[in-house]
C-alpha cells in the first residue's frame, strides 16, 4: 500500500483539547496500534505525532480518498482538517535493515 503523510490542523483550541484527551476511554500505546492496524483493511494509521496546533500521521492506504472516508467515518473531521501527501520513500531509524532504500527516476 502507498504511504501518506497527513497534516492535521485542529479547528480550535477546544477541538484540540477534546481530540487529544482520553474522552473517558484511555488507551495504551498497544491498543492504539492495534486499532490503527486492524480497524480497516485498506487504511492503516502507522504513526501519530500530536502537537499543540497540528498533528502529523503516517498512513498506509489504497489511496487518499480511503483515508478521508475513514476519518469521516470515525468522526474526527469534527475536530481536525486534513491535508494528505503521498510519499514514495519511507525510511526509518526504527528499521535499520540492509534492504535498499527506494530511489526515483525524474
């Protein structure tokens, strides 16, 4: 599946407080990861970085629309707007294998 970076902007300070709280349902990191991996066959949220004014997420999905539809289904569009960018290279400190990096011909 292609990789995407999402830039999520909170609609307001109040929206950020609600989105970033546990809403009475605190999760462990493992629970979040299992939800992000198993909730939808064609959409996977792999990483989340939440800050005070924006959040970034690393997604794998069939296409941009699949992510947009999933966010809508989850109801998070009430709190954030999303800008998506497909990424053709994904290299991480957390995967230090001898596998070759992807290169693109321009």
